[in-house]
C-alpha cells in the first residue's frame, strides 16, 4: 500500500483560483500536518508544453514536470469545458481557446457567439477535471476525474470569478442555477475538483 512519507506537497498551478480551491480542499481533507507549497514558494517559473489530447494527459505532464524540477510530490490538474454540440470544444484548449492572452470576458463572449441561436437542448455541456499526483522519489502516480453536467446560458451571470470564465455561463443541471450563484452548500455538493481531490487523497493514504 502506498503511503506518502514526505511532509510537503507541491500544488502545481499558476491559476490563482485553482490554487486557492485545491489548497483549501487539501487543508480540509488532510488528516495530518503537511506543508502545502506553491510554485511561487519553490521559485519555479518555467511551464511545460501541454501537448496532451486529454485532461489527464496534460495533468500528468504538469505533475511530472514540476515534481522533477523540485523533487517534491506534486498535485497538478487540468480542467475545462466540453460542449458536445461543438465537437467537445474547447476541451483541453479551454484556457487557450483564443490564445493564452485572451481575457475571461473574451472567452465568455466567444462561447456565446459560437452558440448563438442554438436551442437549449443542444447547449448541454460539462465541466470536467482530472487531478494527477506524482511522487518523483518512487514514481508513484495516481489520477482522479470528475465532471458536472449543465448547459450554457443565453447570457452570463452577473457574478464572475477571475480565472474561471466558463462558470459564468454554466447552468448546473442539478440545481438549475448558474454555477457562480450556487450557495456554499450547493457548491460543496457538486464541486468536481474537490470531489476528485477527496478520492485522490484516499489513494495517497496520507
């Protein structure tokens, strides 16, 4: 049975919103004191080239890249939006659909334009995440995936979280509410990153 021996874990993301979500989730889930480090803490500014065709392939690329740079057990993720009507775009290119320099507002507007006049039945969508844990000392690697079903709204919510543009358009099927307008309790029930993180931590056996 694998058991994490080191007392540090690197959270390998440059997205501040993801960082806070994963860090807060780990603080709630960890049963013993483990120091959580960020890329800023370890002073790593390089980024791997995300050539993967799936979220899990990209999560693995990032986890291995940063783990080998720091010699620390590392958690990385890749996530995004899948719209079946658009052949599952933007998929792994969610953050870079219009290039890395595109703003959240530009991504929101582009999504709405691509689905202009498309009826609700064809606006079904999924928010999907894959988390990867890699320990460079013994090469142990674990994955967990989760997704949320919903549909793309006709207009964005008035509430927006910087770094998560698609959440402002995402109506969660379970509650028929914008993702960004869920209560704290509702959000906890469907938060795909935290659900996957909980299963991942169970595999690591911290």
